[in-house]
C-alpha cells in the first residue's frame, strides 16, 4: 500500500512560526496554472499573483495598466494548481487607493472569485484606512514598502529607496504601523540591506525581501527573471537559476527546421 505524504498547507500562522524558528520563507510570482503547478510541486512556500503580470505577461512598461478582472483571471489559474503554497494576490493600482469601501469591494472580489488566500497592497500610512477595512472582513493582508512600482510616476525611477534618513524613518514607522493594524507579513523592495535587517529584527511578522539583502525572513523574485525567460532585466539583486530563454529559443528553432525539412512528423508520429 503506497503511503501518501500529507501535504501541509502553508498558512499565515505557519509563516509566523517559520520566522520564529528562523526558517527562511521562499516566495515567487506565478500567473498561470502550468507554472504554478511546477512551483508548488517544487516546494515553494508562497506564490504571489503579482501585478508584475502587467509587465511579463502583457508586455506593459509599468504595473499600472493591469485591471482587477485581469488579476483575478491570473489568480484563478494559480489557485487551481496549488496543493500546498499560500497564494497572495496583488491588488492592482486603483483598486484600493483613496477609498476604503472600494478597497474592501476589490479585496472581496479577489477572494471570492479567485480563491486566493490573501491580498497584498503597496504603501503605509496613506493606505491605512483601506487595510483596516479589508482586515475587518477577515481577509489576510500583506504590506509592501520601499520601492512601490505602482507609484513609479511619483518617484520617477526604479532606483533604491530609503537611502536618505527621512525616507528610512518613514519606512520604519510605516512598517510598525502595518504590523500594528494587523498585516500578516511585509514585502520590502529595493532598500538598503541594513535598514531591511532593522525592520525584520524589530517586527514579529515575516518580512520578505526583494533586493533587500539577506537578513530578512524570506525572499521573493519574479519567476520569469529567476528562470531566465526575460533577458533584458538585470538588476543587481537578481540571481538567474536557469537560462530558459536560450533553451526555449533553440527548441522552437529545431521544431521550425524539422517542419521545413519534413523531418517532423515522421511515419511513426502519424496515425
């Protein structure tokens, strides 16, 4: 009789326990069923249905154009694939800023229609009311500070954030606030490693970094970057674990050549 290994679902409670025992949390983006199935099967802890789908899936220059309907569509495929990972869904630009009742409606739609396990939104004190409102509905919320891509036009650059004392102080205050109001975790993007360590050490909730050094509670990358499917994007914080762009290009070129030369299909591959 085969022994089925029990699949332990990753929850907000487990992530907290992972931080407490010093186990690092692994997180990657996912936007579709097939990729999510691979990532989940490989043992990833958290999958982020990122608004970065706007860039890598739809070809937009920024994350701003992606809509609530589109993010829900991506999340549905990811959730269907997952047996273990915790699925966090990004709230798109315009779905939560400035109006807490719109934020609540958006978050409820994400949870009901996609089956995701929680939402992530960018910002600190300025989105406090929206976060509190979402939390009142029992929806887990993950914060996001540092480089917040939805505010790209405000910053005008994707360079490292919080290098100046005033901005670093604001980030610390925002991080404390997000924990205080009930966020289960926090993403810190492209900030000095020393500041990220300070935040992770001070907070009791898990702090996940992207370009925030090694002294946080976990790491997140965009899966297309990690796998080398995207070629142009080469920030310092990115480590490529494969060069799939080259492998896939070669495979398709081989297929094209085989079709042209009538090598494919062979007699054995016909009916």
